[in-house]
C-alpha cells in the first residue's frame, strides 16, 4: 500500500515545518474498487518519491517522449490521452487517493502500459524525482483557482514553480495550462510573461485554442453552454 504525503521536519527540533501548498487534502471516501486498485495495482503502476530520480527506460521499458500531468483528478482524461497517443509515455501526479485509485482502474481496464502515477506533492516530485531536460510536455489543467485574494499565494502557478518546470522540460518542450477562471488565466499570463526561457506559442500575451491532445470535459462543455470561458496557455521552452 502506498504511503501518504510526506512532510518535511526541522532537522534541529524534529517539528513538522509548514509549507504553503497549492492543495488541501480532503480525503474522500474510497470505493471498494478504488481501494482494491490501490492495494493490488499500485505495485505495478505506482511511482514512489523514495525511489529517487525516475529511470524512464526502467519504468516504461523504452525511451519515448514523456508527458507529465499535475493534478489529474479522477484520471479519465489522462487515461484517454495515454490511450490516444501510445507512442508517448505519461506520468500523472495526484494527491487524492480516490482519484489515484480510479486512474489505476482505467490503466488496468484499458491495458495502458504507457501510464504511471505518483500520489504525492507535485512540486516535491518535480524537484526530487524528475530529471532535468526530460519532459516533452507538462500539463496543468483546471488547477484550484484559490479565488479569494488572500489565498492567491496558494496558487501553484508562481514564478518559482514555472522556473522549476522550465528546468524539467526538454528544449522545445511545452508547458500547457488551462483554466476556466478568467482571473487565474490573467495571473498565469502575468507570471509567464516575465518567465525566462519560454516563448508563447500564441504570440505575446495571447491565449491558444484548445489543442487536439486535451480532451474536452463534460464540465467544460456544460460551462460553454452557459457562456463560461476556458483559457489555454501554451509556452515552449527555448
């Protein structure tokens, strides 16, 4: 059974050090199927922080373009992308175990040998486990907007995070973000406009149309019928 989120401790006092995180752990109820998947499928398809730097060829048995998705929810769209693009290898990071269990079920049912998952803090996995210059694409779809101004510091898209992602992308790799909160899209664009080492695929200050690889969700289609917008940002590493 996988361990849950680790917390750093002060080496002098042994006390847990609080970090500003982009997520709050709300452990939903696991279904029997999700629990069984975590117990039986995690050893085959799960990745652990304490395994250290990822060995992609050891994990996937080949050297193929790698796509990393942060916060995949219940995993349906990530599984759909992996099934539609078997020539790429996909790595998901999700902190909520029901979603991880649901993705494991999809992997097993669809026979997806090109998809693996972490259940951990995405920032720490990027820092500790993902090799530099190794990713063809990083995906961040509909992250928590933390819409209250006092909570904006919790938004995952911050200059330090973008610099970390830039380091992990290979030259020509893509950072793809999508949000249905206009204020968050403006925040994303503001951060990216000052980020070094990126080129906006849509041109300076421009948003991109939804690319073919990102599935349109039911929630997204419902929102569009109600007049809600969705903003995609694609930035290429120079």
